[in-house]
């Protein structure tokens, strides 16, 4: 059984999708910890309802020490770290000890619309303004360079002329709720391998 820590900053809708998939036996795993960098993140309430251990490591207080505090909590106790709308940047020993064991869901098709300043609704705003016809979401491993870790899986959605950033966000979020649990399930089954900086899904 895969031991999981989920890191959040907001409503926790992707966290809920993981919880639901575990309940439905679609993921052979257990969420050991939910950690938020914001005290007002609703995802913490979702975790408490499921009696999951929760921690708040407020970025306003811990600032550059967030990664070290997370490592103190999870080191040796989880197999996979899932960034589900987590906005703080991870660094240091956490990335080394959990190399290829931290995944993130990003609301665009990386390498487009990613990197510094590209998070949340900002991504969808940039997509709308660019005029591209396809967007989507990406699950990737986390590395020292933001949004540049090996891509595991992607899901595409159409972008329509009439779309607002809010409408597009909802459409992409539906795909996030499917894609993230699917990737976690593949990892729990040992089907995701990183070879020469790229991922291979073993069928």
C-alpha cells in the first residue's frame, strides 16, 4: 500500500478526488498526512472529515524553511508526496531525499504556460489571452527547476473563443480530478519509471 502525503494551499478539490478514488479502491494507498501552507485552506477541513493527520506550515511564518519542516514530518513515513494545488516552492534536502517521489498537477500542457508566475487562475488567463485552441493539465515529477520535472501524463481540453478564464479553469479542473488519481494509481502499481529524464508507463 502506497503511503501518501498531500500538500495543499486552497480548497482541496484535487485532494478530494484522491480521497474518493482510495475509497472506491481505485488507488492502493492511504493518505497519511495533509499539509497546507495556509491556515485558511478548506482542504484541511476535508482531511479532518476523513480523520487524516493535518499540519499547517504557514508560509508567512516559515517562509524559506517550509521544505525542511515538511521533511521533518514525512521523512521515512510516506512513499509519495502529491502537490495538489500547493503554491510554495519546494527545495533542498526534501527534493533530494524524495527524488522522483514528488508529483505535481499543473493546469496547462507543460512546457506551455508554466514556470514563474504561472499558477492557478493566472495560467488560464494567459491561455485565453494567447489565443491557443488547446489547453489542459499535466502531472509531472517535481525537480529543482519549477515545472520542469519529467512529465508523467497529460490531458487536453479545447479552448473556445467565448471562454473566460473561470470557465476554462472549471473545464481543466474536471480533467485534473481524473488525471491525478490515475497517475497515483499507476505509481502505486509500480508502472511509472523514469529513464534518462523521461517517464515510461509500463502497461
